[in-house]
């Protein structure tokens, strides 16, 4: 897997029109489709008509955040009146509007835009004529900032090292490099919830999911580590200041392959005597996975979803009480089988399921009642759009008051939903209360996951 490219100052030969230059650059940035208004100049990109501006922007947000079926980072794009080009991978993301008056300014803005390597948003007012011809080769006027190469000194061998990995590792296709480095270092990997899958949940190097509760990172051994290696973090997933008292070395995901260049030639089969969030929470979560009774525990319901999804399928949720359980307990059999963005906007989960359908991916959106189409107007609008566009989406509304199903009945329901063509919405009885024992172990849920809409 390769990361979408930056122009690196190279000229675009045979540019044609300003619109053609823009379309080529957007394609290089992974943009597959334009939501909202149509532009005949943006050839080669699929246009999806969406009249509602806010809905077009949300779909662009989740398009970028969902990324490719292999986790590859890309930008989602919406074109709205102005004309304004909204490029994003952060649901609900905001950005100052930049006015673009020339093709050179356009390419400068798109050298290394926010949202590609880690979630972010860019908004461009296109104050130029997309039909205007471009004479000769064109390119940006500046070079992209170069990332320094970090290598660990062999004198650090023997220190307790822990890796904290964020979604940038997945978006840049650096999972193999991370796994190689962790084994050379004998270092466990704590993944933020946006990086689920960088280590298989069956791997001894998977130290669990960090950032969902106040004490996660402490349980993952960061406080007792001699060195914490951070890579690809999304600031919205890691509480501000939580790493300030630690010895931290940040490594760009694309530089992980060089990290152990000078390290002694060793390879650990498993981390030795290291704390693990997964192990710390096992006394609470394992019984929840094993509970087959009705109504379902959220861990058991998540287990059923993970087991039923085909390769390339994805479960989507949002920063919500249901999203907390999905992010905490969904077993990641393959990378990018889960998408729970760190930022949130109404309709996020169901919109992501619709985007997945455009990529021919099987998706299940998991929401609570406040995000369900029966209550939330944005979610209802996404469902209506899916019907209009003849796209298949499946929604599970987890509710304390939903129909009480045991494990066998829920598995049958999920399998039937995945075979269903069109829109299917199931309400399922799930126990959403957070056990006091889990709070005692890992602390309070982070804002957003505890029911407050604004996660700030």
C-alpha cells in the first residue's frame, strides 16, 4: 500500500485547464468522488449529487476518515456554493477559509494538506476560473517540509520502551514497519482507538486500546516506561498534557522502517513483563464476551459483528456511549475493520456506512437511539439518500429498551442483515451501562464517550 503522493515541486505536464490540474491533484490525494455540486471541469472524479450543504460536507468528512479498504489515508471532498472546496477526514472538522486566486496558490495549498496523514480539514474558496487554460507545466512554488529520520541509539537497549500508535500509522500504510520495530525493541504497542488493527487482538504485542478512559495510558505502562515512542497520533484521541511528564520520542510513521537501523539484531517473540490495558481489563471484559444471555452485553454484540463481517468489511460508530463499547471491545481481525472517528457530528456512523457502500464494502453502522434515524434528522437524511442512490446500508441501534435477543438470535440477525440489499435498520437490546469495576480500573470515560455531544 502506498500513501497518496505530494507533488514534491514537480510540474504537471500538459496541464490543460485549471480544473484538470485540480482534478489530477485531488486524485493524487486519494479523492475518489465529489459530494455536492457538479463541476464539469473535475473530470475523472465521481460526482455524487447532494443538495444539502451540511450533508455533503459530512459525507466528505467521513469519506476521508474511512479511507481505503486497506486503511490507506485519503481526503474526502465536497464542492458547495461559493464555490468552496471542502477537503477533510475529520467529521465535524472546521478550518479557516483560504481564498485561492491562482493555480500556483492552489497547488501550494495542496502540497501536504491537513487530513491526509492524520484526520483534519481544509477549506478553499476557489476564486479562479476552473475552465481557464493553463499554459505549460505548472507546479507549487514551495517544497513540502521534510521529515527528519529518527534512529534509536543501541545504548538504549535494555530500557523499557512502549509504543503509542495512532491512526497515522494505518493511513500511511506503516503497519508492517511498526510491527517489525516493536519486535526488534521487544516493545508492546498501545493503539489509540483510531489505530485499532495495527496489532491483531490475538498478538502478544497488542497492549490494548488507549484514550477511551482516563487511566488507559497508565494501565498500558506508559508511566513506568523509560521511553515512550509515539507515532501517527491524532491529538483528538490523546488528552492534552497526558504525555508531558514522560520521556517521549515522536517518530513519523513513514520513518518507522529506519527506527531500528542501528539496533542490535534481536527479535522478541513477546514483550517481557510489560503492563497491558487488555490484561488489566480482562477480569471485567472477558465475562462480558462470554455472556450469551439476553439482553446482550455490548462486548458480546461487538464480537458477533466482528465475526460476521467479511474481509474488507467495516463496523462504523461515533464518539458516543455506543461508540465507547464498540471501540473498547470490537475484535479487529483485520486492519481497518473498525471506524470510530475521534471527532463527531450527527449522522457520522450511518454516513460512513453509506460511503463504504460506494467502495463496495460491507458495513454495519452501530448507533444509539440519539443517533438513530428515528430520532436524529441527519441520520434520517443519510438513510433517505441511500435509498435515493440505491445503496445498501445496515444499521444496528443498540438500545436498553430494544428487543431482547440472546447470542444465537443476534448472530442470525446480523447474518441476515449482511445478506440484505437496500436499507436495513435493526433495534437490538444491549446493556449499555458501564460496570463500576471498569470505572474503578480505568477511570471515567473520555468526554463524548460519556454521552456529552461535544468531546472537547
